[in-house]
């Protein structure tokens, strides 16, 4: 005689034998939903990555501008127009102004004699960036323009108080 429990157990065993996994239709529906989600998210993620790189590039250029302004201000206050580099006294920076107030940076030693090298290296060391400083424009003791290339080939131009990110500069 079959008890209700025996009937239930027999039915469950048959159900387990017939049901071995997901059907093909169920798998296709899941894959289609995942494809739609990926198609919607990838452009957003690419945009976020681009914005993050541009923000990093602006931050690096801002560090260069700050370091350059520190050097120029210090030299502007010095009677000989020299920024005295305490970390390496053989690499001091002299700012020389022409008649119209435009300044140029030159590398000098402790006595003020011009030495070989680039004053932009001192700015790069002070700003602690890894990219390349293309140019620095100084006018009457103020940094007016900086052109900077990041390591990932993005160019940043600082002009006045704004930053513009684009392709690498030359």
C-alpha cells in the first residue's frame, strides 16, 4: 500500500531525474540581458577613465605651475634674481627679465655663473612629476603659461588661471 509519503518521494525522484539544468532558452535570455548591460556600461566606463586621466594631467600641471611660481617668486625677492636651491646648490635658477618684463629661467651655480643644463629640471624636481615640461613663460614675477606633457602622452597648457588638456605638445 502506498502512503502519501511514498507517493511524494516517488514524484520528487522523477522530477529530479527530468530536471538536470537550465534550458537553452533560459541561458540565452540571461546572456542577452548581460549583453545589454555591458553595452550600456562600457561607454560610461570609458568616459570615466578619460576624465580621470585628464584630471590627473591637470593636477600634475598644477604642481608644475606651483613649483615654477615658487621659484620665480623666490628669485623675484632675491637681489640677484636667483632662486637658491637648498637641495642642490649647484643647480640654482636665475630669472632674467628683458625690457618688456618677460623672464627667462637659467641654471646657475652658487656664485651665479651660468652652468650647462635646463632650469626646467629644477622645476620638475620641485614639483615631483614624471612628465616633461615643454615651456615656462614668466612675466614680471608671475608664471603666465606652462606647457606640460604627461607620461601617457597628454598635453596640458596652463594659461592665466585655466588648464586645457589635449594631445601631446611639442
